[in-house]
C-alpha cells in the first residue's frame, strides 16, 4: 500500500523545486519551491481535475502539512546526526 503523499526532487535539473505526489484520487503532482510551499506552485493532474474546489483545497492543505512535517523531520534527523 502506497502512502497518501510522496516527496520527490530532481536536484540536478531543478535544485530549488520539490514535488509532492498525491497517490490517492484525485491523483496529482504538486510542484513547489523548496523554500516556500505556496510559491511558484503548479499542479499536474494525473486524474481528471476535480470540479469540487473544496476537495482541491483539502488536498492542497494536506499536501502542505505533509511538506512541512517532512522538512521538520529531515531537520531533526540532520540535527541528531551532528549531535553525536
């Protein structure tokens, strides 16, 4: 079973960009700036784009929460690595 969100990058070609992949319907890939989730954001729909704007807002809110939690987790791991 896939997680609901996956984080991807292509740091060699797009070093300032991250991609958040939403694996559940409506499936999409959200391209965002590394420094700011809401900056330069583009959504690529893998399924038909939903007509329900509230559903899209919910997916984007969940994606932003996932993004922030992942970055915080990575920072914590990095900090732990250098404390030893």
